């Protein structure tokens, strides 16, 4: 890890504009499970080079902790942070965090390159799921991480009124006062049907 820090210092001395540290878990190459720690060490030894993440795996992490950690790093580095967020192309992080890579509900919101679909395609995707203007939606997952992807996609699409439930479906459905739609058509297409 010290070599990574020294390389960043050298990069700044040579006039490079950016230095990027990727996040990898239990792999065979450049295993850095917490880039924020390495980037903080680099921030203390440099003064001008931009500090970037080579994709922070927000799909596998608690979004609040990610935001807090990187906000603190941005302060320590005097605003030099460039946060690049996304999901892993490798299966290891999903396995480490007990997640199924294909079960991420937000996967359908992304292009093959990992970028959000254009707003019109997101609107169509959510309309096919029964979400349209005026639909109230609660998104959830185990920790709120992948649900945040859906929140952002809904915002980009300009449809629905969404709220984050930062717990699991098991926790949500354990309280009979919370709304849930059940049956063969879990996504009602109008408000009357939703009340039935």
C-alpha cells in the first residue's frame, strides 16, 4: 500500500492531474477494499493532484457511510476528490457482501456500460412496472444501497413519488400497517386498483 501512496506523490511531482485508486475485494490484483483510506494518506502527502476512485462499489455498501467517508476525504484533500460510483464487473464483491449480482433491482436501470439509461427509457421501464406520474413508491433492499439506485433512476425518469425504506422487505412486511400489493398483478396500473 505504501507503494501506491508513493506512486501518487511521484505522479504529482511529474505534473499528472489525476491519481485513481480502485476498489477490489479478495481478488488477485491490487486488492484495496477501502480506497478512502489510501486516498486519505495520499491527500496528506500531496497538494494539487486530483484524487479519484476507480469506481466505489456503492452497490455493495451502505450509502450513508460511503457519503460520510468520501465527504470527509473531500474536506481533508481541500476539495480534490473525484468520486466515481458504480457496481463491480467482478463477482467477488457480491459474494463477500452476501449479494447476488443478478438480483440487483437497479441493474435494469443501466446500460451495458454501467451508465443510467436515458430518461425516456427509464420512464418506459418504470411505466412497464406500473409506476407513472403520481404513483407513490417505496424502494427498499437490505441496507438501502441498491434502493438508492432506483431512487435516482426514478428522479431521472421524472416519474413517481419515491421514498427510501432503509430496511429489508422482511422488515417492511412484518408490520401489517405498511402498504403492500399482493397477487398475480403486483403492480397496479391505476390508483383504484392499488386501493383494492
